[in-house]
C-alpha cells in the first residue's frame, strides 16, 4: 500500500461511519481487534520465523516430504505480507 493511501480496516468511531452504519458495541469490538493484532504483531512474526527455521531442520531429516515445502512457502508468504513485502 502506498504511504499516502488511507484504507479502512474496521470502523471504530461513529463519526467516521454513515449514520446508522455502526453500533457502539461493534465499534468497540473492532477497536479491540485492531489493538490485539497490533500488540501481537512482533511476537507472531517471531513465532513464524522460528517455525521457518525449524521447518528447515525437519526438511533436512525427511527428504522428499513435500508437505514441508508447502508449509515453508506458506510461512514465507505470511511473513512477507506482514512485513509489507
């Protein structure tokens, strides 16, 4: 996403929503979700990096097991997305 681009992930404040589009309970739930996601971001990335390292060891000991390759591709894609690559 471009640095000057704004996008809405979740409506959190009634003043930003069209009248009647958002309820206070929904706004609070959206805000809590965003805070949890932001607060856990680095820990989740670190867990994925550790998983990626461990997959390398698993692959070395189990040549020909293609599920490890699939997991590795998936983990790398999620890390890249979270890092904005």
